[in-house]
C-alpha cells in the first residue's frame, strides 16, 4: 500500500500463462537474464528491481532525544497514525493530528491489555478498507515504557522480583520480553502498518566521553537498533539573533519560549563511540526545523526531496554502467 504523494517505480515484470497458471519473469541485474518466479509463488508474492521509493509512514522509525525535546509533538502530528500514549502525560502538544489511544484496564497486567489492543488493530486492519485508507502507522510513546511494562508483566506472572531470574537466569527473562515486544511490532508490520517509536536518551560516560545514549539496557538497545529502518534525534534549541557593537550578527542563548526551535538531526555521527546516532536510508537534510504545526508533513517533504536526490544518483549510476 502506498500513501498519496509517495512515488514508486518498479521495473516492468513480464507475465505469461503456463499450464493454466500465471508466471512472472524479471531480468537479473547482474546477468541480464530473466529471472522466473515459480507459478506456485506468483499468487503470494511479486518480484521487482530498480529504485523504489519507500513511504516513511510504513517504515520502522525511531525518534530519540532527551525529555522535552519535541519527540511526542513530532510523531503526534502525523494524521495517519494511531498513537499509543503509554507515558500518560498531559496531552498539550500543539498539533495533535494523530488518533490517540489510552487503554482501559481490563486484564491483570497492562501488557496484556496492550497485546489485546494491538491484536485487535491487526485483525481489523486486514479487512477494514476504511481503516486502511485512513491509517498507515502505529506509534508507541515510548520504547522505555514498553520495556518497563513488559518486564513488570513477566515478573508479575512468574512471581519474580527481577526479570533476570526468569528461567534460571542468564538473561532469559530479557530475551523473552524482547521477543514479546518485537513480535508485536512484527505482527503490525506483517499487516502492512508502519511502527514509529519514541525512545529517551541521556548522557552516559562511554570511553571517557559524554555521549547521548538510549536509556534501555544493552539487550533491548541492540534489538531496537537492528530492527529500525530510520532513526532520528530531536533537539530543542533556544537562541535569538543579536547584533554586536561592531554590527555583526551572532546567536545568543534565549530564555524566551518563543525563541525555541525543534530540530530533527538525521545524519549519522562520525564519532565511533556515538553508536546511538541517527540512521537514514536517503541523504536527508540534517538540522531540519520541525514547526509547531505540520511537523510530520514537513518531514515527509524533506524525505521525498532526499528520495528524489537518491533516485537521480541511482539513475545516473545505472546509465554509466
């Protein structure tokens, strides 16, 4: 499913009938010989080659940053998102365009309530055309809260004080919780929905340097980083342009809330220790200012611009072969 305004381009696929069954062929980019998809598989998958523009709504997106940097406001401005507000903070974002969900307790644990809600969305999304046309993303705020919720669930059900003691220890409890969380994400993705997540960062001493790192433990951090398609960092700055006596204009720190700017950092850090830095599959402008209204729309436009740049590079490379 491709949202309006997101362009895709696939190399034409030839189809033909053989023994009453439709088959597909596609030219191999290395050998230039046709690749034939078996007839038995044609009904459950399709093949493609060449440049394809992904829809950011359908991707696995992680937005990191310290508290109050604008993560929630940014993801909440996506009108095609179902938003699980797990932190239950006062909802005072300026552009609450998403469909926000707060789960009513109905089970013995909050994790069971969340599982039931997510499975309900998956079941409905597979068959409800109206839902498919209006929603493309499920957002969780935040990953930290998800981890805490599912760890507490494991301890409650197994009468443990520490999830690390589950199954005899050796980290089995943390692996079980990771399987539960990412299995839930996988069910959403299989149904055709993107998954967007906020994740908190704080300064940690890594190799003698103060580096912004994810707050969760290494086992959860590793799975999140391997799972993501895109990861960005939000920063809040507060400066005002001031003229010096010589007439030069410089930026000075400001305490006026009107001078705050929320910035999306998209480029990967060159510092080796900064392994929780952003990741982008296209050359996006870094330092993108996210406005108070229409933040997700601003991001989509910048992402599409980067896609077209990469498409041009890809076409040029193919032409020169």
